[in-house]
C-alpha cells in the first residue's frame, strides 16, 4: 500500500525530502532529510515547539562556519588592537582559518570535532622547531581562542541556542606548560646595559632600565607620553586604549624609574608633548636579539624583564595587592605567574618583621 503524502513535506528529484514548518507569527522554516521519517519527526517537533513558544531557529548556526566567525572576529576585534598584539592575534586567527576545522558550521562544532582537532594538532610537527611536535600549550591556546570566538559570535548575533562545546570542560584542554621562571643572573643586567648603551642611539639602554624599574608591558612603555607623567605624585597615566586589560590605570613610578626619566632629559622631566620612547615594537625586537647576542646571553626574553621587575618588588616585601598597582593584573592568580618568592627571601622578611616588633 502506497504511503500517504504528508502535508508540508516534499520529495525532491534527488530522492531526499524537504520538510517545511509554518505557523502564524514565525517565519517558514525548512530542512532537507534523507528519509521521510526524519523529515516527519523534525516537522512534528518544529510545529509543536512553535505552538508552545519553544522553537529555536538554528538556520544561521547551521549556515555559519567557524571560518565565518573567525573572519568577523578578525575584522571587528583584532584589527582594532595595536602593535604586536594585533599582529600575533591576526596570525593566530589566520592559522585557525587555514585548518579544516574552520569549514565546520557552528552548529556542527561539537566535542568530537574538537577532539579530532586536538589530537591531530598534538601529532603534527612544530614548523618553528624541526624535530619537535606542537606543544600542548599551543594547542590549548588554539582551543581557547576557538572557544572565545564562538562565545563572541554567539553573543553578537543573539544565537542563544548555541552551546559552547568547550564550556566547563577544562580537563579536555591539554595541560599548561611549566610556568617560566627566568630571572636575571649575576652581571647579566650590567652587561645588557653596557651593550645597549652603545647600540644605535643609546635609547635602548633607557628602555631596558625603564622596563626593569617599572614592570610595564612593552606596549605600555612604548605608548607612554611625557605629558602623562606626574612627578608631584610619582605616577604615570596609562589610558584605556593603551593597555592590555582595557582599563584606565595610574601606575606608581619607583625611585629607579624616576632616575631613568631624569637621565633621559638631563636631570629633569620636561613638560613636553610626544612619546617618551621613539622606537617601535618591530625595531625593539630586532635590537633585543642583537643586544643579547653581543652580550653573550641566552634564553632571556624581553618579557622576562617584566617578570624580573615584579619579582624584585616582591623581594622588597610588597604585598600582591601592592604589586598589582604596578603590574595591572586584574587577579592575583595571574600575578603569581610572575612573582616567585623563594624560601630564603620569605624567611628574611619574617626576620625583619620580628626584629621590628621587638
């Protein structure tokens, strides 16, 4: 006996079935299935959900790929950033777009797809380090970026029905690498400064001294302007647009920092316009590599100067809340990555407290 034709379901020339759900107050929704049963089940559920006000339209999520979301994020978020941060994020987004995972729709981006991506990336070769595999930390950053873009696109486009497959799955992510704890060793600071003093115009000596004295991020230091420095209060203002956390900050200037600024202006702070440092991030990276090479120092990153500066503040006995005024971290657990107080330093601090109390 021939099967009775269902209202709202059409058989296509391909042999597949298109189901349509119509109801006043809702747009007409349709979907194609391989079997009549699947088409009937979808239509029945869609019609029922519309009757009870529960219907969720997944059409945009099904037609939007992760690559589409990455493109939108790149144009609206990444391109608004500055300097090295923008370049690094742009490269990261483009690398994700080049992978086949970007072809999946947001609706199809489930934990199985992401697990396949994770295992495939962990098994791939590190192009920057021949003979090594891509690190777990790199894959972790990739997955977190995908999660971040997914959440951003969902919020921006009101796709409330989309569920982030990585949300609340921290154990799914590869483990973090051991935190870097590089500090300057004996004579390294003086050697670096001596080489930097004779490099180019000599401005890099002041920049290195400032980074060690201020604990600033490189971008914050390079964007710093003379007119925002106040030696009456020993502070410098960092506008919202010029710092990583996007929050206006007023940063204390240490005595060592005051000395650097005065040395740059023949013993005084001039009330002039313009930036304190004239160099750009790209030239700093090149100069840093050459200065390190000439100084014979290995495995020292420019960012390690911030680590060293924050650690020195901890060595002096400043609390985490006090050090945060210099670092700009929002949370103490982020600060813990930079401040490493050894047991001897802590014991000496306790002894000073005890001696004062006597």
